[in-house]
DNA sequence: CTACTCTGCCCGTACGTGCGGTCAGTTCAC
DNA sequence: GTGAACTGACCGCACGTACGGGCAGAGTAG
C-alpha cells in the first residue's frame, strides 16, 4: 500500500520490495519478534527461502526498513528547513511532519516506532542509529537557536526535544489514521501546546499552528511526493 | 532492588516475589518476547518448573507485573489528588509522579512501558487495561476541569493527555536513573513547558513546577513508602 | 538462427535450536 | 497424612536459516 510495486511480473528487484512492504506491515501489527518469514511468505505465495535469498537475515531486513524510513524523514526535514527559517515555524513543521507520517505511511511508521529501541543496542543498526541521531540533532539545533534568539524561553533544548519526540513517537499506540481525528488537527493541537509552552506569543501560535496555514502547507508539499 | 524480598529461606509465598522481580528486570532489559523462564530460573538457581508452579503461564506473569504496577500508580494518584486541588498543581503532580517512577522502580517502569501495547489487544490483560484506562481518565478529568475553570486555555483534554503521556512513557528509551540529570529536574522542565503550554501564567508556572516546591514534595511523600 | 552456458530469482525441504509448558516424583512444614 | 514448594527430565512446536536444485532470460560462439 505504501509504495506501488515497481512492476508486475519480472522487474528490477523482482518481489524484493513486495517482501519488504509485507514484512513491514507484519512488524507494525505484531512487533518484530512475532513477525516471521513463514507468514510473510505464505501471504505472498512464495517460499521462505526467497526471503532469505533477498535479505539474508531477519535483522538485516529490519535494518533496511529503519534505514529507508529515516532516509525519507531526513530528506523531508532538510526540505522544509530549507523553506522555513523562523525557529517557531521550524518546530511546528517538525510536529506536523511527525504527525503526517502516521497517515501517509502508517505501517512503516508504526514498524519504526515500535522497534526504535533496537537502534540503541542491536549491532548492524549503526546506519539507522546515525540517521536517527542526525534527525534528533536537527531538532535540538532548532530549539537551541530559538532559545538563543529569544524566540523561545530559555531552557534545556535536549530535554525539550525529548519531550516533543515522546509525544510524537507515542502516537502509534493510539492514533487511528482512519478515525475521526484528522492528522492536521492533532498536529495543530500539539503544536499549539508546545509553542505556547516554549514561550511563543498567543497570536503567533495561532498563525503558525494553523492546520491549514503556510507551515502545514509547506510540510504537505514536501511530504506529498509519496503516498 | 525494587522491593525487599519478604524474607530469606522459607517464607510465605516462598520465592514467588523473587521470581517476579527478576522476571520484571528481564522484561525491562530485553522485552517480553526475549525474556524467558530458563534465564530467570538459572539466575535464581532454581528450576523452570518452579516458575510454572507459581505463575502458570508467561502471559499471567506479565499481567501480574502490569497489574501491580498500575495498582501502585493508581493508589499514589488518588493520594496526591486528595492533597492537591488546583488543576495546575494536579497536572504538575502527574508529571512529577510519572518521572519519579523511572528512578524509584526503574525495572518495573521500563517493563511496563515497553509492553503497554499488549494491554490493548492481548486477552487476560483486562484488569490491567481497566486500571490503565482509569488512570488516563483521572488525567483527562483534571485537564478538562482546568479548562472549564479557566485555569487552562480551552482545548481538547484527551489530546492533551496523550501528548503528556507520550512524553512520560517515552522516557524509558533515554532516561538513565544513574545519570547526571535528577528526575526532579526533568519533571520540572517538562512541567514548565507543559503548564505554560496550557496557558498558565509565568509566575504560577515557576511556583508549581519548582523541583523543590510543595507539589514536588507532596508527590515525594506520597511515593516515598516504597523503594 | 541455434545451441550452449552463465547468472540471478526462486522453490522445497530439512536441520538445529530455543522455549513454553507438562508431569511424575521428592522434600519438607504443619 | 496432607498439601505446598520445588525438581529435573521431557515433549512438541515454531522459527530462522542452510542447502541443493530448477528455471527463465541474457550473452555469446558458431
């Protein structure tokens, strides 16, 4: 569902992408430990051996899922950071982007967020871990800059980033992309509380957090390509 | 570490508590799926059969961990809600309590937070799920009351509670109880950002979020008994 | 065009291992 | 005697993955 398979029949990479997509969904639904080759193979009408042929081990498959996910998030972050320069707009963009992903690529997002903890210790996850650290550094830098520029109240940028990431990474446990709440509305509410909490004035908060405002639109454009 | 074992040698319940404590630590360190009877038994110098004798199945063991954890959190919440009446103080207390637990009972807290997702679907978790819902309802009610009383800016209390829980439940991935950051400081920073974000005035925020202020002390007293 | 070979995708099966859970039996306190 | 605590051997199964082979298309020599 997340990405159209390259082409039916014989295509570059064959059913590789198909396997990754299905595996990702299984991880999202059951978690990594309970996801297994047998079920994925059965669902795709192929042999377990095929999966091994393409990916080698289960670990590497997860690593690839994480790396692809982080790669997209990083590209997207750099894209909207290039278009927005005000710290409060940038923070708002990070929140909007974080929420959007839950709808745009629900399976990949849930799979990633469920299993982020493996980035910290598991070997073979170095690349994904580095990507994640880079992303976190982007956010910390924005918070730091904002505090130094006087846009935000002084405070610990790292702690604030963790507070913010927590809210977003926790979404997978409760957010239903098919539910009544539009992601933009969740993002707006989160952004309002966060920016106000960082000391941004009320009228500015309303403008920047607007679910149909320029920041939301900028993020939407940047994230639009995939679907 | 979390609770003193009832008594050495032959005591009421035998080594039951000991088993639960060790199992909890293993779940905290490796996650439920990778925690296993064999390792727990080996570490305690007993047979796997003993564990089965006391708990029946692995599922029930986890359920008991979750229920004990939630029971304590609920008792504690009712205790400080009984002592504090202002909505902003109550919110601050929830944050302080949430952070405190990461230090007071690190293993149990991590075990719980790692595996909360199982509360939503897994059967046999009804009790723990109900406890968790009750806890969430307490928080939502406080946020709702505060908004209606004009202490907080109007907004979706449920979303705000989820934003708040996210920050706290995410802590297990980064917070090190033995690190340089004191839990009270983390709680204070989180509380400041949150209360300001809810529209509480700056001087009030400073007073309520104070890591050595009355709210923090109240929570400390309520939580003190165990450890 | 034909035949031969090479290569990469894919299949089926089989193996080893780890783990949850069973069970018959022993020890020990009351 | 009675029952709870505990043991250790054992079962069955699920799952990751190793392995040998089949098959289709591309490249190449004649």
